[in-house]
C-alpha cells in the first residue's frame, strides 16, 4: 500500500467530513492521520494521510472529486 498526504477543502457543514471518509473507504483507502488545519469563511481545510492499494491515487482523487464542494488542493506521496 502507498500512503498519500492530501490537503482538502470542504464545506463547513454537518456530514461533509463523513462524505469524505466514506469516499476514501469506497476507493479502498484507509485514513492513517487527520488534522484540521483551518476553518474560516464556511470552509474547512484539512490534512489527511491515506493509505491506498497500489501506488496510483487516481481512483481516490476521482471519487473525492465527485463530492459536491470538496476540492483536493494538493497530493504528495508519503515516503
């Protein structure tokens, strides 16, 4: 499994984080670390470390991109 550090922006409303966590699980990922970076202007910025099968995060990014209001700001492989 490969680990990726994602910085995501999501709406600050009930259920947003649950949608993100469910999408990660749907893509076969496992959340290894989660940190709230900031929360302002009705949006939250979070750092998430996710382990996924294989080494290509494309499926994970596609699933996250289908959630309304969620934006993946950056993706980095964890070494």
